[in-house]
C-alpha cells in the first residue's frame, strides 16, 4: 500500500493532481485546500490513503498526517464517502473542523458542498469524542506538567489550539471537555492568541462549567 508520495507536481486538476515520482505519474485525488497548496513544477510531499477495489486503485493525498486522519475518520460516518470527506476538508481546515465539532456547530459543517443539515448533525454527534485526539495527532508536544501546575508552553505557529488541548489533557482533563473549552476560548480571544492565553481562558471556562 502506498502511504506517501514525494515528487514533482506534473498537473493540477479540479479535484486531483499528478505527482511525478522518478518518471512515474501518480494521479491523486485531493481536497481543494491541498490542491491550492501545490504549484506546478515544484516538489511536493503528500500523505496518501490508498483505496483498492476490484476495478481500480485510488490514491487520496493530503498535505499532513492530521488531514489524512480526519479523512479516514469522516469516512466512518454513515453517509460520508470520499467525495464528501474531501469536500469537508476543502471547506474547513482540520482545526476549524475540530472546533466546530467540539462546539456542536453543525451549521459550519453544513457549509460543505454535498452536506445537508441531517448529515452535518450526524458528523458532529458521531465525532465529538474523536475530535480532540485528531486535533493533536502528529504533534510532538512535551508533557506540560510540573509540581506547581502547567509549565510554560511555547506553541508552534498555527498550533496554539492543538497545543492548549494537549496541555489540558496532560493535566488530567477529559479530551472532549478540554477541546470544547479551548474552542470557546479561541472564539472569544481570536485567531492570533497564544497558547498560554488559551489555556488560562479555557481553565476559566471549565471552572465556570463549559457551556
């Protein structure tokens, strides 16, 4: 099974790309978000999910392991096929999808082409307990505990929410509770807030009882 492709971007279509690996062109289905990150003639590395059927072998490519994990998880929801899963990941980033699920915000998921109200609600309901783990998947996050509580955390750019969730679960909070509290904190503090600020605000949310 192919798990990764690294080569030159030979073509980019509406829903697929062709990656040239040592002279062999692999056609890869991908989300609009992943396709936008590619440039013709430049090197690319994609995480691959291989689907084998009697009449075809299909390759699905993703810009990160987290995105591939979300694709696989979405495919487990009744009514979600590969087309809808890719569409969802093209509409919402993994972080936005995790926050929407943690907040029960099915309306954001419904923005995905091909997803109606009932399916959006089903996705949120079935994945509520899985979103926190997917949010921090693939991140090398050190345990942030110390005798006096949480140690200072410096989050990589773009991973503040995931780092905050990881830190809170390291402190003993349930992943679903931590995810919802961090999602609320991020919504109130804005996209550019830091991990320590998110943690402080999330702790206040949990102390007050996460809504």
